[in-house]
């Protein structure tokens, strides 16, 4: 593949990741990461059959060796290309349990999925994003999909809140270090139920009460197109009826 | 004028307000408010001569009677139209002084410009935005231009920080009350020097170190186009080299 | 009166203000401010009859002239004394109404009570606190009684949230300006119902579910005794069962 | 030992931990934890020689098995006693490095010390604190010593900020779960250089510019004595001249 630019979306299932993949695939070839190929195969096929370019690489984001191996593969296959955008959209790590029933594995597992996963992913992506400066049509962009739990530690959510707070810390620290170097780092706080296959059956009180993953993807694309004079670090998104 | 939809931009000078006016004028007729006609005349003329529609109405945002009179005039002239977006972009209120040199007039004047100004403006705009639901192409939108001083009270900035904190409180409260009613309320935290005529001569250490007002306007337009499933309340914007 | 040090508590009724007055009166003569003498008379009498020293001065905190006149009176009567602590504990300003039913008077009145009241009070108190450095047994202290509404703008609370956000901005700005000069400025976020005569009849679901005003007063005294090496700016207080 | 109540301080060296130990030892027998006995031996001896009671237990807070073994030992030795307070005062985890020089071990090690350490410690302490309700003279108390890095992710501090954000999330979540059960959980944000043996030689521009560990300990004691009507979750502490 010899496209001038490409994008990586880490954490692609049939929901938000797929919408982000479709949105960025309108402009860039996309590399989609998920542990199980079954998570990305349908959207890879869909994008390729619609004139876009997509490949999937099986990657366990919670396993740093798996992430490293994926970036090695990307380095080889995309050696002539420029990474325009990297999206960390890891959905896992959620545990809700009374604290004294939480096991050490629950807590460590939550930290591994988002915090350590975010660390491994950005260690791989940042060198490529730095190389993309002055070449990429927009400032190279790193976006973290986050949640309300990155801002508030609710009762019985110690594990998930810990890893989401840690992910936000990572995003802030990277924005302050790499923003001045020309890489746009953003943290998107998704607050509410997303309208994806898994939540299709959930009945909510109001119409349009679930976040639209395509609209999330549009906002990510907007973030990506901001010039370096005008970077947004953080934006929240929620349905109009969501309590906050 | 019998256009189906229109937008109001309050606080239009040669900088950010003009950029927002131009951006929204690509799609809607725009009504521009500023105390001195000299602030909006050039951009009104420019928009009209480029195929858009703009009118200016002299309004002192810090004077509730002036704001009411402007909305009366709008009600008459745009009675058959639908308000798609209202932008509060009041630049004034900044005072930096040692606290004990601050006069009561300084403090009250700061509160009048942003907090009371925002109150008067939204009292006028919200009834029109509520009427626009189900008619406007996008959810009717109310955006507040804000600043870092809405988040942090710095030394010798008691007056400006007080009014900006108050404006953020107003925006949050309106978002929580009118969001569920279908009006999109947003608070944009502009952090840094904006590249406008008044700051042209300011020499900063790095290239592209001033916010681009057209990029701010693009983000406002993006906020306006979000569907009600996916409303952003708050986003920050700053130059890549800005310390925060 | 020729006591070496004294304290001022602004906003004294039968609740928190009275508790603060009693606590500080254990060590200092206290000057208690309230609009109606009936608000402070009982506690003044109680303190004086228990071996403390208290005087009340009728003051409308929302009226800058009234506040100035009070500080003039204090300057005369306490010319040989040192102001060790000034507490702004103004309870008023709360309005809860749908935004479109809120009048300009409601909004301005709310801003007058806390934001402008806080401004007038601190303009009067800070010169006295600055003089107290190196003389007062503890760093001279300025404490603002605040509320959750200083952190969150709830629906239908635009007026109250605006003034409480503004008060917090004032407190932050003063802490950053006067802290380095040796005056301890603190902002206490009281979150919940306080157990005062007005709320005696309120039945809550759990035992001990109301804040104890004497405990609030103990925390204010603790803040006052912190050395300048170790100043607390902000602390929250809430009943153990309060949701937050 | 058959004392009715006792306290545990985890993370005791010659600095803040020792001050906290001395303060709580005025009232309770104290158990001091540190990896190396050399960290706690001097203060254990000092407390015992001054009429207090102290024991040290060698514990590696970053190792969950070590923490479990310590709590097993405590359960045996203090089976007839009541845990009045548990302080998590772990100083380690700080790493400052350009992000791309940060190793996976750096990042995991930081998470292990504060986030996982805090998890293990509170898993051990909370069952004992819950048992202390209605017996302990004050509500049983769990305090986390934290830092500015729990609120702000600075450049080149991704690892430390991640673990401190995670620790704050843990503290918030525990406060919301166990507060209503009568356990007081607090998070103390220590902002600045503490005046301890390690920093004795650091010359700062102003006098009294380092936090006094005894004053920190006094604030912890104050937190411990708050009744359940009036719990503080979070308080910051900084020298008067500290920039924030």
C-alpha cells in the first residue's frame, strides 16, 4: 500500500469504532485494531467494498507485546505512509461491584485495558504522528474516547473510574508535551448510552436518548481538522436528555 | 425579510464576531449586534456584497433595555422566521488591577457586561430558539464565547473572573434546563490570544501562536450541526503552544 | 474596646453564623453583621453573658454603602485592635425558578447579595487583615461560606449559581493575590442541609443527615489556625449520606 | 496489645508519615508501615520513649501479598482493638521523563505504587474501619495523601499523573460507597515541597515556602475528628507563596 496518509483506530467493534472507521475511511486508508478479527471483519469488508481502504490487525490492547507487534507490522506495511490520526477507542475495563467484592484481578485488569492499553498504544503511535507533521493535510491527531467515569468516581466503580481517570491524566500529559510539538491530542468524554447493536434493545424513556456513533465520529473528524492555532483538548458529548 | 431561518451574533467587531458572522452567513441570514455601528458595518456590507444577508442592530449588551429593544425589533422584522442559532460573543468586561485598586464600578461593570449581558441576551433569545425546534435544520443552538477566566480566578483578575465564572454558571444552568427541551447550549473556552486586528502587532515567540477566529467559527458551526443525540456542552480551544 | 485582636462575621442569624461567632468568640472579641439586629441580638447577648465579647452592627451586605459605613465604624471602634479573621457567611441570593420566569431583579439581586456583597466586604476587610500580619497569633484569615452551586449550575438555578460561581472566582483570585502576602483566603463548600432553626422541621431519610453548624465552625477555626506554610484554599463539607 | 482503638499509617519515612504518626500517637497506638524498617524504626522508638505506643511492620505497599500479610498480622495482634484511622501516605511512584523515554516498567511501576497500592491497602483497612463504627470515638477515617498531579497531568509526568488521578478516583469512589456507611474517606492534595530531611537543603526564594509536615498532620487529625454530619472529602494544602 502506498497511500500518502492513513489512520489507525484501536478498538473497533460494531459500534463507535466502526463509525469512526467509516468516517476517517472517507479520506484515509484505515487500519483497524481489535482482539478478535470478528470485531472488525464486517467493517473492513464494508469499507473496502465501498471504495475505501481498510485492513484489520488482531491486537490485544491490554497486552503491550501484542500492541508492539502490531506497530511493527504497521511500520513494515505502511513504511511509505504518513499517520494522520490515531484513535484510542478501547471499550473495555468496566467493572461495577461493591468495593470489597472487587478482586485484585478486577482492579489490575481495568488498569491494563485503558491506562496501560492507552500507554502502549500511544508509545507506538506518537513516533509516527511526529513524523507526520508538515506532511499530513491536518495536524496529526491522537484522540482518546473516554467517559464520565474519567471525571467522577462513583460508588462501586473504583476500578473503572481509576483506569479512566488515569487515561485522562495520560491524555492531558500528552497534550501538554506533544501539542507544542504540533500533535493534536484530544480527550472526548462520552456521557451516556451509545446507540450500538449491543444497546439496541435498551428501552429509554425519551426518543433520541442514545448517543449516535456517527455523530461522535463527525466530532472526531472535526477535531482532526482543527488547525494548530486552535486545538481543542477536551469536549463532552451527551444526549439532550442526559442528566449531568 | 422572509427567510425561513436566521442567526443572531451578539458582540461583533472586526475579530471573532465577524468570523462567526461570516461562517453562519454562508447558510443563514444573520443579525449582528454591537454597541457601535462602526463595529459591524464593514462585515454587514461584506456579507451582503458576497451574496449573504446581514443586518446590524446597535445594541448595548450591558444595558437590558437596549437588549430588549433589539429583540422587539427582531420580533417585528423576523416574525415569519426561525432563529436557528444565537451566539453570545461579548468581548468586554476585562479588568486587571490589584484588588484594592478595583472600584465598585469596575466590579459592577464587569458583572454587567458578561453575566447580566448574557442574562438579558438569553432571556430574549431562548423563546425564539424554543419556537425553532422541529423547524430549524439543526437543533436550535445557543453558544457562549468564554475564556480561561471562566475556570480559574487569577490574581488581580477578581472582576473579570467573577463575571466569566458567572457566565459559565449561566451556560451550565441553561444547558441543563433547555437541553432536555431540545435547545443545544454550549460554552466555548477560548484560551489564548486571538489573531484579530487589535492583536496583529503582538509578537509572540512561536509561529501560529494566536487562535484563528475562522477556526473558532468553524467549531461553533460544528457545534450547531450536532444532532440532539450528541450535544457538546463544553469545548476548549487554544494554540498548540499555549501553556495550560 | 482595646483587645489586641478581633474577628468579624458577616451574615449572622441563628444558624451557621451564630456557630461561627461562638467559636471565634472563645478566643477573640467578635463583630457580627446582619441586616436586622434581630438576627444577631440573641447571639451577641449569649456571647457577652458567657464571658466573651460581641457587638452587632446592622449591615446590608448587598448595599456597598452600608458595608462601607460599617467598616468606618469598625475602624473607629477597633482602631487599636488587629483583625485576625473575617468570615463572609451571607446566606441570601438563592432563587430557584424556570429561567424564563426569572426577572432581571432576581438575577441582579442574586449577584448583589453574594458577588457584590463579597466584593464590598473584602474591600473593607483586606486592608485590616493586611495590617494584622506579624501581629495576629495566626495568619489573618478570610473565609467564604459557599455552596455546591459554586461548582455546578443546576437547571432553574441560573441566578444563584451565577452569583456563587462569581463568589468562588473572587475567593480564588484573592487567594492568589493575598496568599503570597500572608493572608489566608479559604472557600468552604457547604453541600447539604444545615441543621439550623429554619430546617429543624425538615424530615430527612437518615439520622444525622444535616450538617452540624458547630462542626462547620470547628473547621473554620481549624483553617484559621493553619500556619502560612500550609494553607488550605478549598474544603467541602457534607453529611455522610449526602449524594454528590 | 489490648488498646481499644488504634491507627495505621502506611508509608512512614522521616517526613510526613512520621509527623502523622506522632500526631495520631498522641491519642491512639499506631502501626507504621514501610518497606524498610530503617524508615520507621526511629519514629517507632521516639513514640514509645515518649509515652506513646508504636510498632512498625515491614510492608511493600506495591506488592499486594505483602500488604495482605501485614493485615493478617494486624488482625492477629490487634484482634481485640478497633481501627480508628487508616492513612495511605505512599510517597513513591514519581517519574518525570519525556513520554517516549518512559518504559513500560516506569508506567506500570507508577500504577503499582499508588493506584494498586491504594487498592490493596484499602481492601485490608476497610473491613476493620467498618467494624469500628459506633465504637471508635470519631467516625472511622481513611485518608489518602495526594498531590497536585492528581488534578493536573503535566508534560513529561504521564506515569505519575496517571497513578495519582487513579488514586483520586479510588478515593472518590470509596467516599461515595463508604461515606453513607459511616466511614469518613478523605483525599488531601498536598501542593508544594514538604519540609522534610530530604528537602532540607533545597533553597527556595521565600521564607516558609515549604509545607510543614506537622501542620499537614494537624489537618489530618482535624479531618478525623469531624462528625459524620460534616465530612470533608477533599482539601488542598500549599505554602502561602506557592503558584497554583
